[in-house]
C-alpha cells in the first residue's frame, strides 16, 4: 500500500534527524561541561508552571529559582529549565551551579544525569522513529527475498480458488486488505493445504477469471508458499 511505503521513509528520516539533533546536543553539552565554572548556590523560591493537555486537564510543575555569586562577585539569579512535580528541590536547599563566565543565561543546576536529559530523550525518540521505518523496510526485504527464493527454487502447483476474504488482522487508515484463498490437496500425503495470498489493497474479485490459482511452494515445507498474483492488474500510481 502506498501509505505504508510513505510511512517507512518518513519515520526513517525523522529518526535520522532526531539522531543528528541528539548528536549536536551531546556536543554542546560536552563543551558546556568542559568550559563551565562552578559556584555554590541556594534555592530561594519555586516557580509554578501550569500546562493544559488536549483533554483539558491541568498539570503543574515546579522550577527552582537559584541565587549564586559568579567568580567576579556578582550576585545572580536564574530559574532552572527543568521542572517536576513534586519539586526536585526545597527552598533553602544548597546546590552546585554551572555557568559560563559572562553568559548569565547559561547557568543551570549541576544534576549529573539531568545534564543529559535532552540527549537521552532525543536518542530514544530517534530510535523509536528509525526503528519503525527500518523495521518496515526489513520486513518487506525479508518477504521479497522469500518470494524470490520460492519462485526460483520452489515447486509450482495449481490450487483451487475458494474466494476472496478481508484480512481482519491488519488495518491501515481504517482499511483492511483483501486476500485470495486457495486450497490444494497434496496427492502424496492427502493433506489439505489452505493458501492465503499476500495482502491486496483493492477487491480483486472482479479480476479473477480462473478456477485454479498458481502457488509456489517449498517442496520440503509446503507451509512456505507464495500465491501467484501476477494475473491481477497493477494499481496505477
């Protein structure tokens, strides 16, 4: 389906972009930690921020307001960029401040892992997006490889056409694909094999003008098979 083809590339590209941004944030964080001066600070207040989600529910986070003295003796204040609920700090609590001399806006509380939250979040999101895109590509590649192997090394049989069914186990954009169902009675074992075609994103019923459907099977394992759909029309782009 065209939507799946688009999704795999979009997700993969988004994942790569997030990885690139995570790399930039990592480099900037490393540079900041290497160049930053240290100073003792104290939490003098907690600011309250309210956000409203799509359901109208309100959430509150608290950010620490910190006062510290720079290496020049100047008394400075800043509000920590990280917020939480319950608050991570208490008024009067002593903290260690990292800042770049001459850049008051760069000050932040030294928090170990907290300095790497941006890198971690971007890395996780990048992994999720790229994983989805790459996963779809990998599955499609494996299916294509299996089909090519069956057509090259498999045994071609004629199965009896039974009908067309919706594949209820798969849904994309509210749509279920169709599958052609065919039966074949193995003359050697007298076992009945039920074959389901690959997913078809249009109803093929009007284009099936035969009672026998070609199926490629693995001679050693008939459960590995490929229903031949080459007789169906191609969907125009």
